[in-house]
C-alpha cells in the first residue's frame, strides 16, 4: 500500500551546519512530492515541492533531491538557523487530491 | 491577504457533546481539505470538498463525523457525540484546484480536547 516514512525521527544539528532530512516512499505512482515545515502550535507550511520528472530542485537555502530508483526523497537545509527548528514532513501525491504525509522528523538546532 | 482561517483555535468538549470546527479558505480557493493530526504523528487525510460537494470522504470515520462546504460561508467539520479518542488537532487546507496539481495552504488548526 501507499506509505511515506522517514528514516530518523529526530535530528540535531549545530547552528550554521547543513541539515539533511530523509524520506522513503513506497508508491511508485506518486508524481508530486512536497516538504512541509510545522512549528509548534501551527499548521504545516509549504517549503518546496518537486515533480517526478525532476531529480533536484532548489529554493532559498533548501534543496530537495528525488531518487526514483530507490524511492527516496531528501530535504537539505543550508546554514541551518535556530528558526529552522521544527518538525518536517514529506508528503506525496499521486496526481489526485489526496496528499499522504509521513510521520515527521523533528529538527533541533543547537546554538 | 488573509490565509486559511480556522476557528476556534482551541475547543474543549465533554464526552457526548458536539464539536463544530470552521474553516475559511484563502480568497479565490474553492477546494478544501480536512486533516487530523495526533500528537507526534503526521497528518491524516479526512475529507476533500468543493463548494456544495463532497468529493472524497474516504478518510473520515463512517459514524459521528460529517463535513460540509456550503455555497456561502465556511467549511464545517462536525463531530457528534465526541469521545476521548477524538482529541486531536484538526487542520484545514485550501487550494485553487485539486491537490495533485496545486499547493495546499494550511490553516493554524483547531485543537480539540475531549474531557
């Protein structure tokens, strides 16, 4: 069945270092992937997305990599800042309306 | 340019009472989605609505839960005869089109506590 899972439930990084958050998915039919950031007490906030016809997409300080061969998605955050501390969710969509979320990775940024 | 609005932000109900959660989509958005989130877990899809239509409610429990998105006014998620297991954060999202093609914008959520 469909599932989106994360390799690590928590990640702790030093301020200024780069962060890498990983995600595995199992539905090869998924063609749209999204990373969301959720701060405590708030709703998920869109970070970046990527379609299955791409391997890499860059935003401001963030990069998403998609490896369809091994069904792996990663989010890279450059020069991690305290404000990046949050829970990060990957999500997949098979072209319809239903977005399937993973369990989340909590990112701690140490000053 | 207001984002997705949800109210109330916090709702406390006793077992057996009804809970009504409201969601106003972003301006220009006609597609609304409801999700439920338990502590330390991801969001689980519940229902997808367009104006006056339920498109898919496959994630919604068959009993006690209902949703609507009337022609005028906010979308409503209604939980009748609440039980402790209904305690969760309920998030609404909206998009200008179906979720597979368009980014969903999330509201701040309603945190329901059933005592």
